[in-house]
C-alpha cells in the first residue's frame, strides 16, 4: 500500500535544517502552544492586595495587582483594575493614567526571575494595549547591559495587538519588562494621558504567538510564590504555650515562597488568641520567625494568660507575606 505524503512526513525521524526552519517559522504557534508565558498574571486576573476598581494613587515602586509594580518620575499617576470587552470577550485589564503634567515617565512593570531566562536566546513580548500618548512603548531592563526601547504603539485610543523581539545578552540581574509612557530622553506627559493593557506575554523565540490562557487557580498558585495575603477566615495557626504569655505557632504557606518573606499586619489588635478553648481578649502581636515553606510564629500575647491558638480578629484585619523581586 502506498503511503500518503502526510504519512510519509509523519514517519520521518530526521529532518534537514531547511525543513526545521520552515516548520518553526510557519508553525511557531503550534510549536510553543503551552507553558510558554514567563509573565505571571498577564491577564490581570489575580489581585490579592485589593480590587483597585477605581483609579487609585499609590507610591512609586509599589505593587498593586499581583506581580505588577508602578513606577513614576516627575509626573503623578493612578492605577486601576478595569473590566473591558475585547473582540467581543469580557476581560480584565490594567490602566495607568497621568494626574499631572510634566516631563518624566509612568511605568507598569514586571520582573522575571533570572533563573527563568536563557542568555543568548531571542525573546518576544506582546500584549493588547490602547493609549493616547505618542510615547507609550515597551521597554526592558537588564536583558542587556543598557536599557532598550521597543517600537512605540499607535496610541490612537483603540485596542491593538503589539509585540517586540530582542535578545537576552545580559548576564546579571533579573530582567524587567516595562510598559511605559517613556523614552530615553523622557517625554512630555499631560494630565489625563493613559495606557491600558491586557494579555501581557513574554516568550522565547522571535514570533508573538497566541496568549497562553491559564486557569485562575494556576495563576493564583504562581502569584503565591511572591505574595500571600490570606482572607481573614482562612488564616489560623496553632502550636504550644512557651512561657509566660507567649506561644509558638506554625502554619504552612499554600506554596513555597521565592524567599523568606517580609511580614506585615494591621497592628496589635489584628488577632484573637485562645488557650484551652477560651478566647483571650486584646489578641496579640505576631513575631516572624519562618522560612520559605512554613511560618513559625512567636505570639506575644497581651492577655494575662498564655495562648496556643490564633486567628484574625474580624474581616477588616489582615496579615501578608511578601517575597517579591
């Protein structure tokens, strides 16, 4: 029986360089179909720090949505977690808007762990974006010895799919991808200028392929490596009385964190403490003594008896663990 041309091609185990090159350039989307996006939360689904549904002013170099940080110079700006319709599909996006006029920059950025990057490899960054500032563009740091600007976007206020390819020739630091109203000479920004993005992707190769859609659960697990803020009813720890009013308690992080995290909470009244099933008033203050997998807590109780169990004291209380780059 004579094999079809398709079956003959499928049976081949060796290929010429020309065949390999042709397959990669013509079928690059299929060749990189899964687990390709080095950007985490590129579709803006996860926001443990808050919803940011209205325009919010935050400090320079601060994180807001998971893995995304805001930077500004001279001009001030707000960030917002927006709901959009793109090509007939409802999506989440991130909007950065200027609230003053000047010559400076507004930047939305995400830093990728250097261990995820192969030096000498070509990389392509892409996203959907709309803006009204003529100098909104991609910008990347530390892939090279110096920063490099990508091609400016159309900036006519309409959504467009944009991409930029570059080579990772740098050898130190963690690479940072920026979407910015910015160029090497700084630019004039007017109050009300903005850019809005969604489906940000960074992948190996010189072709921008379709955005890799991950489930909310997968995206959240990736984010938890860098930041964890449990819901009030989701946080509790138990352990043993140590001495006086103090106890040691432990709990495990949902996923191992990138590094030993910094700890923050809402103050000395953050927690309710218990001993022998009895609630102790005034709560206590946690002392941080953990690592990347488990938090070891020294509870300095304000009550007049020891405590061996602790939980958040109400929906307005919080604790958080930060291992961001």
